[in-house]
C-alpha cells in the first residue's frame, strides 16, 4: 500500500468481544480474530479497527481502560496481540486500535493512587464539591463522591473518571502510550471522544486547547512514517470540525452527519455536499460510515418510519419493516462505497444483521440502559456476537454460550449460508469492495441530473452511481450496469435501489 493508503481505504471495525471466540468461554478474543483473518482478506478490506482491547472491568465495553499497555486477559495476551499484528500485515491488512484519552477506569493504577493519596489527584478532576451541574452523557449526574468527601468528574459512567489535561503528566503518559503501540507495529489510532479532553467553567466540548494535543500527536505519528490518527468528533459546526483535519492535526475523522442522516434524497445530498465542501479545501479525505458499535444497525434503522439516528432516540418497541430496511441497507452500502474517500464497515454489516431488540433485560450490559432506568435500551443490540455457521446458536461463534444471546433466526444470515448465495448481502459486499479497489476510493465526483428523488453522480474513473430514493422506477443513464443492490424493473432502477454503471465505451485509462 502507498503512504496515503488511508485516503481511500476500506476499514473494518471489529468489536472484539463479539467477533469470534477462540477458547470457548463465550467471549470473542484474539484467537478467534486471528482464525478469521482469511475471511476478512477475502472480504476485501484494507484495515481493521479494533475497539479497546486493554485490561478493563468492562463497565463500558472496554472504554473504561485500566492499563493502556497490555491486553485484557479475556481477549488474550500482549504477545498474541503482537502476533496478530504480524499476521494481519502478512495479509496486507493494516491494524488500527482505539485510544481513550478523555477518561480512565476507577481500577487504573493512577485512580487507585488518587483514592489513597489526595496529593495524587491532579491527574483527574477532583473537587471538594461538584463544580457545576453537568450531567453524564450516559444519564445521571457527572460527579461522584469518594469516601473522604471529595467529588470527581466523569462525563460517562462513574467507573470512568475524566483525566485532567491541564496536567502535563497526562500529556506525557499518552504520548508514551502511542509510542508503545507504534513500536509494536500498530498502523494508527482511532481517538475516542476526541473533542472532550479539556474542561472549562462553561463547558467541555471542542475547547481550543485540544488542538495542541493533536498537533503533538501528529508530530509523533509522523516519526513512524505510514501511521494515521482518526478522530471520533461529534460536532454540528462543520467549520470547527474541519479544524481537527488541518494538515498538522488528525488525518481523518468520522462522518457522523452521514451516519445519522435519514433515508431521504434531499438530506443525503445536503450531507454529501457539506462533507465534500468541508474536506476538499483542507485536502482531507471524507469518511463514510453507516453504523458502528454505538448505533442501531442499518437494516433495522432504515425500516423505521424515522430513519435518522440519535443516541437519545433509542426507544423500546419502535416498529421496523426489516424487509424494507434490508433493501435500503443494500442500497446505502453501494452508495457509501461509491463516494470519494474512505469507508467503514462495522462487523456484521456485511451479513445484513438486524438490531437485536428483544434481549432479556437482565442480560443487557450497556450502562446507557441502567443509567436511563431502562428507558434507553442501550447499545447491546448491535453488539450481539456474529453468526458464522450452523443451524442454531452459537452459530460457529465459539464452543461456549455467547455473552449475549443470538436470535434463532440468524441461521439464514451466517457467513457460511451466505457464501454460496450469489444474491446475499455478503456477496454484494465482496463484489462491491473488489470493484471499489479498482474503480473508486479517493478523488472527486460530478452530480448528474436524474431528478429530485435520485442521487446520481459520476466518479473520476468514469463509474456512475445511481440511487433511487423515490417510489417510481427511474431509467438509468447510458452505460453498462456492473452491480445492483437489487433486481431492476424492465431495465429501470426501482425504489430503494443503487446501481453502478460503466460508460458504454468502457472506462477511461
């Protein structure tokens, strides 16, 4: 791969606990992931992004990190992580891992030291009384009292104390953590809650000081050559969002506007145009994301009356037409893959998995569920372990009982069942990613006028993408259709369908 491989890459997100279980304890692990590397190579990805694999009490799915320089024993060992990185590289697959700089775990050595010695508390936000009335992003107050009477800040769960980035020791610690993993061959970092590090009397989101951190991190990453930094940046202001992507800061950041966008032609066109207008002037590639470990799966989301996504909008019992959602998810996948820049695929997206919405309440583990008093079902429904093969659970996930139960109906959605079905979601993804490698990726696009309810554009390579979001079939522009998300109707593109076309005279050289 070139030094700018990330500009047009396909990055596959692995939620390790739910990917594949190699030792039969019901939890996904590095042994399971290593055994499935050939599957990922065949799928056609360029990189794997792993959610946190560090030692953790798992109060928030591993985002409560106890030690940034080791591996959670449930997942494996540090030596095994190094072997995994080597094996991925042998298959020409890059490895990106999470780093969580906003907060730690109450089980971390630093926080335990702070509890024992008030003089060691400046690495976190401690106070004799809550400094404000901030609420946790997960619900409830953002301040928790310790036994000696002081209070500490946690923007997320109480088990996740926020670091004090006004302390230079915190800066040095994370720079050392980055070096630790770069030295072990990691190709980049996805930065969790990237805009939240600094706090002031009035707020904590997107304060100017955060950019100095990422300028220093960029200098550090550049010392190692072909390494990248990816920001999780949720900001409604695109001008401020773009500041994180200046040439001396992060390489890319997640496009949450696109992920959250409803299945609506005007809104999708607006978000795509805004994304390109934001990224082009600063020379940064856009990213296109349909789902992740925090988001309702597309098959379920696109089948609802309201197809947009909001974290606070998760509700029990919201009906979904899964057949409609499946059709739209296929169309959305081809649309996202055809856009210029890099694209992310969350594990199971390529299998067309729906959200699991009927999990027993006693088995839900997401703190969003507990801290909302059950009003918010949380994110467990998109984290259910993958179905690999067989007719009944655990569907080849591993020998033991999975940590979250899989629906019986998933026997139709296993990777094994879809492998030989030419019309399956899995084979749609495989074909699309193969074509994308040659014909799409980084570059620009030109919109084509096919009507208000149709998104149609041509890429620099000459490939044309047409997505019909209207009710009536539309005739495609001239050219040869090389891929379609669903069957055509007398040569026309039906509702909720995307097609890719080559020019009639062939692709330009």
